[in-house]
């Protein structure tokens, strides 16, 4: 059975989609079968995976509304993983879901029986605590929270943890925080180091050892429609994402061998 991770942070600009895309690519690099689900109407994970979102007639929108199955919407990516794409059409789902029965469970029910061919599913959520994000939380086994080490990030994190607590109580008792991953990390900044230490004090082992540095190659890669692993495999950004995937696999009891 696939282990399902949701990548979430209601604050924008923290590298959430970059973590989602590069985690899927890194898991594929290590020989794991990965499915990426783009649950953000902006469709950045879709374009960052080399898929033309405007040309997709079957997307996660149709999956949530029951117009077609999840398997029918899957596209294969150059990075070796699969994706269920998204586009602006998904923005309307927020309103349409309100009138539906079991609206919080639409993604979970779509995933049931559709993930047998995968080791991992990675869900990229929008930067908001809305019905789409709640669907991601309800479908997932665990949450990966990318965050910058800055003061406001700590405030936002407490809000997110509060939401997760409610989801666990009312919708998905199995959900837990898998990882806090520090992104755009600059060790030369005193504030970055202070906030990083504060995170470790509060969340302990949930804070992964791997940090994702500020790196121009990570920023460039989406414009080429590629994960950084394909754009520049020897860059600091690519190596950091591979290390993060290695740490995640090890913590989940998988043997990690470097791909040939």
C-alpha cells in the first residue's frame, strides 16, 4: 500500500511546490514508484513537471467531482514519476465541493484502490487552509511542512498544527506530522539559525536534519519544466533534495541505495 504524504503550508513562497516536485523526482531516482497530485489551482507542480496544464482535459478537478477516475488523469513525467495535473479549472471546485456529500473525503475516496502501483503519493496543496487542503489532509497518512526560518513562519506553523489537530479529531485519525523541512536556508543569517533552533526545541525529531538551501538552480528549474534533479543534477539544490528523500526513506524503513 502506498504511503501518502501531503505537502502543506498556508504561507506562500516557502518552496512548497518545489519540495513536492523534487521529492517525487528524488523518490523515482531511488527506484521508488511515486505519484504526484497537484491540488493547487495555480498548477505549478504540473508545469514544473513538464506537463502543459492548458492541454490537460483530465485533471484533479474532474477526479474530485467524480467526472473520471484518478487513473484516467495520470500523466507520466520525464523525472520518472507520474502526476495527476491541475489547472485554473480547479479554482471552481472550492465552491462546487460545498454542496457535495462527504466533500472532505473526495480525494481520499478517489485514491482508494488507485494507488496499488505506487510506493508513495505526494500531494501538493494550495497555500491556504481551504477545502482543497482539507481534502489533502483527509487523504494523507502524514504531512510534510516546508518552512522558511523566519519569525512569521513560527506563527503560521502554530495555526497549521491547530488545523491538523482538528482534522485528526474529526476526519482522519491516522494523520501525523512526518517532517518539518527548512527551505531557502541561509546559515549566514542569525535569525535563520535562531528560528531553526527554536523549531528543534519545539518539534524535536520532526525537524529533519536535511535543509534545502537558497539555490538559483532550484529557482530556475520550473521555467524549464523540470525538477532541479534533471535541470542540474550536481547543484547544491539537487543534492539537498536527494538527501531529503534519503532521510525520508530511511525514516520510513526503506533501504536506501544510490541509483546507478
